[in-house]
């Protein structure tokens, strides 16, 4: 390698000398081969062996320490291969004539699953002193047939809705149903499910009455109604969106819809505080008593409505599988399998909630004064959920102000200013927590006055530690995009292009801007890209047309274009993507 730089300099000097007409008669310029003429690279798979071969033209050689073999897709892996013995050339170890390396497919398939791309990298020179730029040659191979577990393992990590839909078309109905159930179980382990636990728990507490301990069957029945209602909501939304091409999840993020639902949570909160009781009219209760016992009848409708609302809360979390099912339905017209898959996914996601129902009847202590405290705690959580939903349509400062009022009000209610010296034990711990709420709520209040954007960084205007968001990457107007405007900006770019589709009411979009895009590893990779942010909040006809063109449903969605302005559909990402995974994804795009 030490001679490569020298030879490059020598090559440049020779070409410079030859460029002068006065010396043209003194030197006869040699013919230099193109990289394709100098190196003929092949890779053929047969009988469990991939035979790679590099045929070099006469007086051409490759440096041993530049030769490498790797897998670049579906993941990047450097291969350890047995190379032939190199020989010395002017102090460096090189290969010439024909270089052959065999790679067992069993070895590759132990590292990656499914189809893969092999890359051979090297740098070579001519004996006459001309050195070529580093060369990468890629070859696509079909991997071994994946088992069910392997397929599911790959799919649950997939953020591309189109890929999910394509696999649905190829697989059996049973596999699709099993896969979606596993999707649901995995979603149940994410923070998406957490807001629903206090909702369901508050319903169970409010329905049990004060004279007896809730039965396991009653609590489980309440949970089942809740989960089934949530599942039916996703099923209907997915089927309708797939058949008619409507973006119903986006419609459900309409400010009016969010305001009405937030108002329902506020009403439920004040009911839990004991100001009034929410129940069906007496005439309705009488009719329901004929179909079920009085205790269950009162709660069926309310529980079902809350299940529907909960589907709205966790909507952004289920974007990839929901989008895949919608594409599957739209492409095949098979609403039955697509709808059944969504129903099974939602039931899997609701499994922890069913366990809450079973545990409520078995592990709750006997009725008493503790129930009033629990109801009040759940009431505060309901107010928090209302603020969470309104945060999708209100300004950041006003949202932070509402959170401030909630924390300060909770602190006062918990007795933060109570100076009674007789407070001991658990009550003292409650007062300590109240002090924390008061301090944090006060911090949020100051943050709202200074224009802070995040409840996690209320003093960002003082510290100037605000994270770089996607708006720093693209300062243009993000609204009012058309297909023509997007294509024009992509065509003008001299680099790879990443397009981020988002909207104000999309929680996952905010998470991308707050967590993923500012991450140092992501920022480093984005230097190789032109970043375009498109705001779809207005949901105009132009917005709908762009989504339809690229077969996208809702937000967030991230699409990519190569340096030749070609749309790379297989690289599309849907939903929230963690920073490390997004950085690797950016690195994989060529």
C-alpha cells in the first residue's frame, strides 16, 4: 500500500508531461485499460459454494490488504474468507492473473436470513504505475427458505408497509393471522399500551360499587368488552381504508374529533373525582337488564365507547402493520383476511388488558376509603390523556401550560403546603411526591412563558441546549407541497434525498423530530442527503395525491430517492424509528 500514493503521483506526472505537444514525439503514450477491462469479477453459486473470481488483465494487480468480502443486505456483515497466498511486488503483497475465493453459503446463511447481496471490494494498479479508484462489485443471491419463526422475526422489525403487504400476498392465510397476533403481542410490550391501563382500571373501579369486592368474571367481562371494541375499531378502519382508499386514521386526527374526545376524557375525570356519575338513562338500563345482569349492563356501552377512543390514542404505534394490512386489502380486495388480521393484532395487543381484568377481581383489596383515592388518581390520568390529545392541535407553549396546571393542581390537592407535623409513613412520601410535582409544574409554567417546545426541556430557552430538529435541515415552507414541487426539488438535488411526511397532530412525528433526527449518528448520515420535510396537516387534495402516488397511508412516513432521482420504494419507513436503526438505514442506501 505504501506505493499506491507514489504511483498515483507518478501517473499524474506522466500524464502532465504527455499533455505538452513538445514532448509528444519523445514519448509514446501507452494504452490504459478501463476498470471493466482490467478487472473481470464474477460470483456464481453452485452446490452450496459461492465461487468468486477476479480475472486481471496483463500487468494488472490487486493489493492484498484492500481485498474484502461482505454482505451489505439485509444487514452489513464483513465475511471472514480464506484468501490465496499473495506474492511480493515492489515491497507490497499483491494478486495478479486470476484470484479465486470460495465462500460456503452455509456460512453466509448463518449470519443473515433470507436473500442477500454479496459485495467484493478491492483496489488495483497497473505495473506501469496507473492506479484505479477503489472498486465495489455486488451480486444478489437467494437465501435458504426461511422458516416461520425466521419470517416472523424479520417482519416484526419491518417498517416498510409495502414489504409487509407483498409478503401477505405470498403467504398463507394462517401465516398472516399468526404474524399479526405476534405483531399485537409485541405492541403490547411498548409504551403505546400504557395509557389504556388506567382507562380500563378506572372503568373497573367505577363499576364495582362500594359494597362488595368485584368478581373476577365481572372484571374480565369489562376488559373483554373494552378490548373487543378497540379491536373492532381497527378492523373497520382498516377495511374501509383499504377498500375505498380513504385515510381514515388521518380523519380521526381532525382537530374537532380530538377536541370532542379530549372533552370526553375530561368529563370522565370529573366523574371519577365524584362530582357526578356517568350512567345510562334508566329506560336504557331497564332494557339492558333483560340481556345481562344489572352490574354488567350499566357498563357495556360506556366501556365499548372507551375502547373505541383508546384505538385513537395508540393509533400512531400500529402504523406499519396497519398500513401493510390496508395496502394488502387495497391490492387484493381481500377484506376478510385483512380485517381478520387487524382484529387478531388488536386482540394480541389487548392481552395485558385482559390480564388487568383477571387481576382486578382477584387481587383488589376489599372496598373502602382507598377506592376514592384510586378513583382520584385515575381522574388525574384522564386529564393527562386529554392534554396529550389536545397537544396534537394546540401550540407547544399552551400544551406545556396545561401540563403545568395539572402538576401544580395535583401537588396542592396532595397537601404540599400541609404543615401538620403528625404526617408520617406513606403520607409523608405522598407529600414528598407533591413537592416534586410542584417544582416540576412550576418549571413547566416558566417554560410555557419563555416559549419552550418540550415538557422534557422547560428551560431550553435559557440553556440554548435545544436539540436540532428536522426544521434545521430544511428551512423551506413545509406545507402546500404538490407532486410536481416534490419531483422538482428531488431533481435539483445532487445527493440522495430523504422525504419526511408528518403533521402537527402526529405524536410519532414529534418523536422523530425530538428523538431520532437530532441524534448525532443520524445527523452524521444526513450530511449525505438532501432533507425535505412535508407537512400534511391541512390534508388537502395535493397532500392526498402525494400519499396516493407513493402508496402511503397516514403519517409518519419516510421515503428515499437515489442520486439518479429514482424512488426507492423498498426503503420506505413507516412509524417511529429509533435513532440507531434509522442511522443504519440511512447508511444502507446507495
